[in-house]
């Protein structure tokens, strides 16, 4: 199934229920998350309609936004901005990009008018010494960014910039590049890496009662175990898993944002999973916050 067919069919899929027990999240972090440095998130963003429909994932995004310390700016690294080389957005008023097709008009009507974060984008450029980071004046906020952030920060009052993913590079390359951005966390920047732990659109199950594929469960558990043990090597070298890796990620665009969260993870960070469920058989919404 190609991406266009998948997106068209998504409009026919019943939305998941809106309720979710978030007691585990609340018990882990209390009323507010506090830290000398800003927390770091990897977020599974899934179906773009989750941004505006009543569903359990959106409920938790909203809750997290209420519990995080107020960021001075947000850096989003999204699966939906793939480039040759690396760039950051330098626009003061980033446009809302509707980078999909076949969805209801109400999704295309969504605008998320958060301001840009040019000064913080310059900090990111200065922080990265190993490669040139280019200034981009055309990109805005793609749905990997705004679908999550509009629910975390509905007032659209936090400045946001994006960093692109050099799609020609390996997971190890992105893992190491992420380390150079670590200083931003101590400057009030919330870093949100947006993708999916398992992402195989061609194997979607349309019956919501169908069980996830075994390989999707296995790969999701591998990610969970590696994060719990703070051992990123199996995830950096995931392609050594052969068929399991290929099934979980026929293309690795939605996987590479995970490399940034692992590279940015500090040895002193605690962690908590959220939205840790498999969706539509072959997508994992597993997300994690490091703080």
C-alpha cells in the first residue's frame, strides 16, 4: 500500500476512544516536572487526525503540556522534514504545513500560529561544530510538529523552530549529532523528537479489534528494553536485525527521530514511557520523556 492510499483510508478508520488512565504518568512525575535542564521527549505522532479527534493519545499530550516546566523555546526534530544536509528554520512566523492528502477539510483548516525561535535556532547552529547547519527560510511547522504541539501548547505562545534530518546519513550519525545539541536543554529549550517506534503503513490492520503483528510487538519491546537499560547500541544497529528491522521500518524516516532522543539523553535523566501502545497493528505510539 502506498502512502497516498494509506492516508485516504485513514479517513475511514474509526477513531480510538477518548479516555485514558493517566495515573501512571501522574504518579511518576507528580503535579509538575522540575529539573535544572528542560525535559526531552520522543513522541509517537501517528495518524494526523489524532491532532483534532477525541482520542487517548491527544489526551496525554494535553496532560504533558500542563506538567512540563514552561519552555523558552521548542526545538522539534520531525520525521516529516527530510533533507540533504542539516538545516534549521529561521522564520519568525512559521507557516502551518499540511503535508498529507485525503483527509477531511477540518484538518486542512488547522492553523498553529506559534512564533518562530530565530535566536534559539542560531544557538543550535553554534552548538553543532561537526557539520555545517544551514539556515532555512522556507519550511514552517510540519504535522509531525504541530499535531502534537498544538495539544501540548494550545495557546501557540511558545516559540518553535525545527531541525531537519539528513536522510542520507546513518542512525549512528544522527545519534552523535544529537549530542552536540545537549546544551540547549540548559538554556530553556524543550526538544521534541517526533516519529514512531514502529511504522509500517503497508501492514496496517483496519479492524480495531485485530491484534498487533508479533514483529511489531517484538520491535516495540526491543526499544523499551534498550531504553530501560540505557543501552542504545541495539537501536543504533537495528538494521542488523534483518527482517525484524525491515518489517518495523520499511523506511527509517520515522525511526531516525528516536536517535536524537537517545543521543540527547543525559546519564542522570530519569525516564517515563507514555502512550505505550500499538496502533492499527503495525504502528507503535510508544513515547518517552527524559527529565
